[in-house]
C-alpha cells in the first residue's frame, strides 16, 4: 500500500531538483573545502555560493550565515552561545512555553547554570502577549527567544512586533524559524531578528543540515570547538552536499511560496472544515488564520490520538500526534496544555501537515476514512459512553 503522507512538519522528502543538484558533491566534487588544491577550492566555492543564496532568501548578509548540523544545533548554539558571551551583562532569558524542545531543554540547561528564564504563556490560539513580553524584560535580560511558527499547532507569532520590542530595550532576539523558513515570508531586517535557526529537512533538503543566522556584531561564543571552519565559529568539516541542497531548497521555496501557500491553504481549509463538519465533538488547535499554510491540528473528544494514528496507519495514512520528537512518550503535548486544553483533549489530538506532494485526492481520502475511525473508537470508549448517558439523562 502506498503511504499517504501527512507529516511534512516531521520531515519532508528531498526534492528531485535538490537531489540532482547535490549528487556531484558526493563524487566528482568530494574535496575538503579547507584544502588548497582545485578539488578543495571547488567545494569551498559551492559553500560560498550556497551561503549567498541563504542570505538572500533571509534578507541578511552573506557573512551572517553559519551552517550547522541541524535545527536543534542552531537552537542550542544561539541560546548557549549568547548566554555565555553576555553573562557579565545579565543572566535573564525570555522564551515561551510552547517552544520546541531544542529551545526548552537548552533554556532548562541554562537555568541549572545560573541563568533565570521566563517562560511566557500563550493564549488559547497559541499567541504570546506582547504586553507580557515587554513587562517581563528586566535590566538583566539578555535574550528573547520566540519561535516563528509552532511545529505542533502551526501558530505564527508576531515577529516584527517582537523584534521592535527587543530592539527598544536593547535585548537580542532569537527565533526558531525551522517550521517557517520556506513556508512563510521572513526578513531578518524588517523583523529586526538577531539570530534565526533553520533546518533543511523541513523544506525538501536532506536531514542533518541546518543554519544559524547571526547578525553581524552579535556577541556569541562558538558552540563546536575544533578547526577553523565557518570563520572559526563552528568547527567540523562542512557537509558540502547538504549545504548545496539546503540553498537549492530555500531558493525554490522562495520562488514558489506565493503559489504554494495559496494551494496549501485551500487544501488545509478543506481538511479542517470537512473534519469539523463530519466529526462531532471536535475542535481545531492553533490560530485559525495566523497559521502555517500546511498545518491542521484537531482534537477529538473521548478518544486517544495514538489509537487514531494506528488506525490511520492501517488505512495507509501517516500523520502524527504532538511532535515527532516526543511521540512515543505518554506525556500530553506541552504545547496543547499551554493552550489550556484538558489532558483528555490533548491526548485526543492529531496533526496533519501538508506539503509539496499533497493532493486534493489525499485530503478527500482522509475525509472519507477518519470520521469512521473516530466513530469506531468512540464506540469502545468508556468516556464516550458516560458522556452519552449524561446527555440522555439531561434531555429526559
Ligand atoms: C524540527 C524542528 C527543530 C529541530 O530541527 P532538526 O533539524 O530536526 O534538529 C527545531 N525547531 C522546530 C520548530 C522544529 O520543527
């Protein structure tokens, strides 16, 4: 059975155009970019061309782009690198309760090493309050880290407003833009972003490649020590092929963004509205419009998300509950709890994320099979039985 893939926020297949572009860097152009002979210099040139492309897409300068091994590394580096560099100035960091674990666990690490962290609440749609953000800033605050787009619920934060607040108070602004890059417009100048994390595999480039944008002049310590690569800021022989692939994927995504956003938004709305209509006691999680074009996250009362996923899998559909990184754990999603969902509803959530390969037929197929799956599970659910009994008594 062919898998119908609805988990683009977990990872995406490498695009054909990207695959073709990077192939020669595994064979003909295999040189070490640090070598002085021709073969090495060709590899070096490929990296510098890629750096220009990434900088252009983000609106930054070429010397502000640093390649890393993944989005998680970029997040770790941004937080720890700035914290170390500025610890004489202050020890306070502001972030949110709904960040990816790459940010949250790094913030917790810093708390164990003398820093204090404010975790901002979000409203029921997943948006932070700008007033609360501004109120949280103290003379000791050195960094604000707020994600551009949430990986579970797709909510987009007001980056430009956050950037303006950070600037006004002389505080650095980092954003985990792993879900946003290639999917929604971003501009580090317009949004006054000082540090931005991105990852290749969420936009059609290979896994294991990422980048950190670092505004020129930003105080930051290196994270990986060793050789002098990446202007002595990030040691390790460069992943040349994947760097080339990342740049190619970002250039393509930028070109196609407007059209693809329009296409995916139509499909997303069809899926969300269709499911809400066909499945009683269901709700959307995340902001209804300030949302990634390809993100659908819904909760279905009285059933377990994990059970839904198993039956979807049996029907050939790959979706997820919470985020890929934490699935397998039985804790309810920290993001859904931060929205104010009960444990029960948080456990009953499913995320469908759409991408380049998603077709209307695939959306129709989910609309055809999911209502039956939920109905079947509810028939076996003691919670649902209780609920039905109660409503019967009330209507008698
Ligand atoms: C996937 C993801 C990451 C981690 O990126 P990797 O390249 O898989 O390490 C970080 N933040 C967000 C929001 C993500 O979706």
